[in-house]
C-alpha cells in the first residue's frame, strides 16, 4: 500500500459465509495495494464450513488470522473482538469489511488512504455520495432506515452522514480503544457513528463501491426492521444523555 508506516488490520466478521469468505479474503490479500495489510476473520459461531475454509487460508498465509467464537454472538461482539485484537497487537487502523462479498476491494485503498492522510478516527464508505447506477443501494426498507438515522444523527449533532448503516469503514486508534471496551451489541453501525461524533472524534465519509451480497444471510429481515429502528433510536437517545468520553491522542 505504501501509505505510511501505519499498521492496518482488516476485520471480517463472518457467520455462515462459506460461499463467499475465501473469495473475499483472497481478493484483499491479492490486491496490488494490500502488501501491508493483515486480515482477521472473526468466525461468529458458524455452523457451515466457514471455520474450515478460514483455517486453510491461515495455514497458507501468515497475514491471515482467525478467531473462532464458541457460539453465534452477533455482529457487535464479532466486531468488538476484532477491535480487541487490533488494540492488543498495536494496529494503527482497523477496517470493518463484510465477509459476504458486498464490499469492493477497489474502494479499500481509497478508504484507508483517506483515513490515514486526514488522521481520521472514523472514515465511512458511503453508497450514496456517488450515485453510480450499478452501485448496490440496499433494499427499500433499509434505505428508509438509513435516511431516518441520518436525520436523527444530524438533528442531535449537526453531522451529515449519508450512509449511517454502512459496514465498510476505517477506525483510527482512538476509536479502536473506545470500541474495544464497549461496542453496541445489535445493529451497531448507526450507534457507533453517533458515539464517534458525540465524542468529538474526526469523522468523514467518502464514496465507496458496494455490491449485492454473494452469499450468507443478512442479520436483518423485514420482521426485524421496526425493532431495529426502535432499539437503535433508543440507544442513540440514551447515549446522547451520557457524558462524553474523554479521549486521548
């Protein structure tokens, strides 16, 4: 990548992603810009062949790592596990990257470069800043939720974030330290954005390319949408009342 001497870890939470995980990890490792990257797959209690396929990749490449959670703990616990790994191994930046093939490696270098160059605490890859016709924009119900949380966060903080649920993002050391201690459990992305903005961290968005998922199952379906919006809204409002966390460089 030759961005700097910064160490970057790509965290891939994976639950039953046997159809896409090898292709996803390989695309990162084989990308021209990825010679300085390391990849951590957090296998969240998968019951398919995700673990076996990841173990084979770990055996072949020293830059691929694997943590197996004993049972399915949810996206929040899986990502927080990645933050703990990043902090304990002294990584400067951590990338959250889906294991289902939805995120495009072509946008990875741009996202990391922008985060490093601008010394950001959080850099979000947005589907909505550059409206390419072939860029996957998610389902209608999810787009409604995304717009709702964008409006809520802007009303509470003044920050304009277009893709509040994007799981394609880069965290700096201060955010890694904060979220290694406490990270939202379910549907964490909007709340994580709010926490960073509320804590006066440096947060920016840039355009990112995304595709429809290659395999696996989404953790959110139509029946969960109302619960999702209510739960996350309450969490953000409660977080708004809390004292800002004291952050250190």
